[in-house]
């Protein structure tokens, strides 16, 4: 009888907790409606809302509601409800979508004690490696050997705190087309017509420096952005959410430069940089647009190996530079 009484007490307790959770989520769904959060700029950008009010994201796993892509209000409601639901490790909505969850909690002013514990070891490990503190917008000059880089390329470097002299080991956020290696003459055509998927990736910055500066002889310009630590962290949290999301990649318009501007628009709602580049997003022009908004705090020039050798040739003579060039590119 005692064990039955304990079981009944546990069942009643669980039911009460579930009822309380449902009541809390319903109250905050109502509050979100009153605040019209589904129409807020940040929510619209988190959802990649298009002109028709539907999301441009085609990956179903990006949404909590079955009709989330078509109805961003229902998607917002489903995310609020999920905040109050207990889940296994790495399965909580706060683990899967940390940026949107944080934004909703802040906008609705939900006390932490009302929410169930969220255990996110995968996210915590990934985030702990990056240690986001500040962001730097990188511009790689043009490379005629690849049609997708004829106008240059942009990427974002994420630096930890107090790592000014070791930024080569920082992580870089790259957005690029995923193309089959077998493509040859059709590569440019497919890139111009959006037939390749574009996706975000994260890699050590030194790999891109070596690729661009040493192998492709492309100079790098680094523009440190004046994003706050909170804005930088929010940006990186959103990149976690985008791990399996792709968009059609267009070499001229919806490209690396356009998508990186979209990230800046997301963390600074008052910005609307992407609206300036509806037809063509030339990387150097997007850099200028970001600078005009006062985003660039400091600039660093990182010349390519060939640029350095040419400078040496001008300073020390062609013979010495030719010998250095032969030595640099000789087989090991």
C-alpha cells in the first residue's frame, strides 16, 4: 500500500508539473502574440522570411512546427512551447536552436527557474572550441582560376578574447557552393543559375590563409568589426542552427558576400545591408557597404606570398626575386 501511495504521489506530482508547464507555455504564447514577435525583424531574419512571408529554408529539420515554413506565427508558438518541454541530452530546443531560443527567452522575459534543464554537451563542446568574442570580416582578392572567385571572396573570422597575435588559429565561418569535382565546363553555368547548394562551414583560419595566400596568390584584407561580444556569440549560435541548411548558390547575387551581410543584419536589426544588393553582390562592394555603416573598427593587410616576392623584386632586383620564387615553389 505504501508503494502504491508513493507511486500515486509521483504520478500526481508529474501531472502537476506537466500542467504547470503547459499553462506557462500558453501564457507566454499569448504574450508573444500581444508583442507581435512573429513580425519582429529578428524573428523574420532567423526564419529567412521571403517576400511572401514564408521561409526560404527548405530543410524540414529547421522547423519545430509541421507548417513552420509556411506559417512563421505557428513556428514561433511551437518554439515557445518547446522551451517548456523536458528533453534528452542534445535534444532540447535550446540545444538545437540556441540563437532563436535565447532571443525568445529575452523578449518574453522568461525566468530561468520556469524552464526545464537543457543538457547540450555537443553544443557546449563546439562553442567552447570557438570561444567567440569578436568578429573580423575577411576579403580575399579575385582569383581568375575559379569563376566563383572572379570578384573576390569574403568570410568571417571569429576570435576569442585576448588572441590578437594568434588569430591564425581562430575559426573562420565560410559560405560557399558545394560543387562536384567532376564538373568542368558546366561549372560556371551551374553557378550562375543557382544549381549548386550553398552552405556554411567552419574551419581554422590558417587553412584559408594558406589556400588563398600561398596556393592562389590572393591578398587578404581583414576588417575587424565593432560587434559586441553578445552580438558575436549570437551570430555563432545561429551558425550552429544552420548546420544542415543550404540555399541555391548564385555566383553573382546570392553568394558568400550576400549571406555574410545577412548575418550582420541578423545581429544588428537596425541594419539592412542585404537590401542594397538585390541583383549583384560583389564582395568588395559589400565590404564598402559594411564600412559605410561604421562596422569596421580596424584594418589589417595580409599580402600573399607572390605579392611579397614581387615587392622584393622591386626592392632588391629581379635576379634575387627569381631565385626566391624558384625556392618557394620547388618540390620538397
